[in-house]
């Protein structure tokens, strides 16, 4: 008998840390196995059943996983983020797209073997949007899922294509195969805004200026923000990102009118993030030194997204608005982490 398990890829990333902690605290869950290109961080290792150190491009490794475990849910979090991907776009394509294809194929094979659905949870991103200029961005306001799907980064292209791949594997996979093999990939995706965690620092994202600013202030270090003060994109506190993933994962299929959903919480300008950070850490040293090319990426992302479909279909509702995110989650947790009095 194979052990029933949940598989998390990219477990060492920010969302992985938050998800593993939450699943452990909630308890009564199938064992969690993780697959990451490097060993699991000490902080979360106690919470997982087994750590597989390996590459999502290693299909032989993925095949051993479904021989060893009966995987019923996959949280595919492994990815190279937007800034990192611009320095090696072809490597980003391999990891972000071929890696996702490998996991989707594995999910399809697992679903055939077990004769039941395999849930495939996929973190997409506001990076799939591409607003052509600031005037259009200002006029567009909160953008719904079907508008401005014209990404300007390799990461955004990867995420948009993987949304389509997820639907293909869920509804059309091997549709012309002679044998009528039953595949049951239950693909579901949320388009995350910028995420802000109190416990971890992001690596290689273009929305990273928000967490970087906050963590630098708490650590008493100066910070040069790489976007203009007026730059506005949607953000979310990490606990709400975990809540969105898990709520969508548990939503009855018949409630879903789509498989890719916007979710968001608040859309501050960089200046508003500076102000709320300085109000919490009075010795914060934050200046603005816009990086023209990273600024152009942020300017192409929407100022806000319309998450009414998620609210209507599966009851999405964030716990933290901007004030609560800072007062109830970020400041107390970060102050403790950096021993700020
Ligand atoms: C990034 O900045 O690349 C990510 C994202 C917005 O998906 N944080």
C-alpha cells in the first residue's frame, strides 16, 4: 500500500514556508512530502513527513514519488520569480514551464493509477498582466481575470502559459489517444499579488520592494526602494495567501465557474508602504532610487485586481487589510524576529 500524501514543490520558498507551517498547525492532514532543489530549511523540517532533494526537471525522480506515495494533492510552488527570470529567461522557461509540465504529467499519471482526482494547486501571479502605459493602468483600476493578459516578463509569460496548460491537463489531456484512459487532474490556480511575509524574505521578485523595505527597517538598515513613490500594485499578507490556496483547494468543484482566480487584499503606493513602515520603525532610513527597468515591470502590472469571482465562487475574503497586515501580523512578528523593542 502506498502512503497517501500531499506533495509540495518549492517548499523552501516563502509560500512553502507559510503553507507547511499552517498545515502542521491545523493537523489531521495527510503526511506532507516536499521536493526542493536543496535540503529543507531547519525551521520547517520537523513539520514534513519526508524531504526529497531534487529537481522538478528530473522526471525519473517524479516517477519514483508516485511509486512510493499515493499523492492526492500537489501544491506546485517551485518557480524562478520575475526579476531572477530576466537574468536567465531560458532557464526560467525550463524551470517554470517544463517543470510544471512534468508535475502535471505526474498528476495525470497518479490520477489514472488511483482512479480518483489529483488536486493540482498552482500559484499564478499578477505578472501575467501587461498594462501598456501608466494612463491605461490608472484608467483600468481593478482588472478582472480576462483583461490585459499581455505579460512583459518571461516569468509572466510562463505563469500565463501554465494556467492554460493546467486547463489542458484538466479537460483535454491526450484527447485523441486511442485508449480512453481516465485522467482526473483537478487544476486550480490563484493569481497572487505581491506577497509580504514576516518570517521569510523573498528572492528575485519585482514586488520585493515591500518586504525588503520592511525587513530593512526592522533590522535598522538603510533601504533604497527601486520603484517610484507613486508606484501602485496589489499586495497581500502571507497568511492570506495561504488561506486563499487552501480555501480554493477545499472548494466543491461544482462551485467553480473558472479555474484561475484573482485574489488580493490591498493596493498601496510605495510611498504609503514607506509611511506605514516609518510609523512602525521610527529610525527607518528609506529613500527612493527607481531602477528604470524594474520600474517598467511594476508599471505594467495592474494597480488593483478584481477578485469578485473568487469571492462569489468560493467565499474568498482576506483577513488582513493594509492596516491590519502591519498592526496584527507584520510589525509584531518582525519586531520579535529582529528583537526590536
Ligand atoms: C514577483 O515579484 O515576481 C512575484 C510576483 C508578483 O509574482 N512576487
